[in-house]
C-alpha cells in the first residue's frame, strides 16, 4: 500500500517527467505581492506557472529568515552551531501550489525532496538551455 508521502512524491515525479518531456510548459511571472510583504523575513524572486488539465500550478523558491528563538533549546542550538551558522540565518525551500480560479493559492503541496528537482527542470526549460545547446551543436 502506498503511503500518503509516496503519493505526493509520485505526483511531483509525474510533473517532473511531463516537464522534462516538454509536455508541461512553465512560464515565469513576477511573484504576487503577498509573497513579498515582508522582504526582510521572506523573499520570492520569480514564480513559474503551468496549466495541467485546466488547473494552474505555481512553483517558486522561497527564502526565509530564521531568527534566534527566545527560548533555549540545547539540541536545536547545538545543531545550528555545528552547521556553522549564526542567528539570524536564511533557509530555502521549494513550494508548489495548486491555484484556484481567482489565482490564489488554494492548496500547497507537502514539502518533498523531488520539488527541488522539479524546480531545476523548470528553470532549465524556461531558460532555454536545451535550445542553446542544440544551437551550439549545430554551429560546429
């Protein structure tokens, strides 16, 4: 029996495959203003959107600031120290949303490892790397 987490990994994996096969086309857009309301705490530079079966998907790289907590947690603070970090520091994660008809984020996919792979494939597609490499090969 497939676990719930595996269902999300499989779903994002399918989106990754469709993207790599160029059957799912992504377009870059400026992020909606609500994503950058607190630029000193969280930032999104660009969002990518695609249509799949009359549904809109939005994908983006989110950077967010981790402040020093007010309470002492020895294990957490030791991990931060061992990683060579000092508060405040910035973390990153890839976010995939399913939008509603008003283009608001109706639902956010759970965070899975394959989201970073999807973002890399989307950036590869949108930047035209394949076409550039094909042009270089043809010029030889």
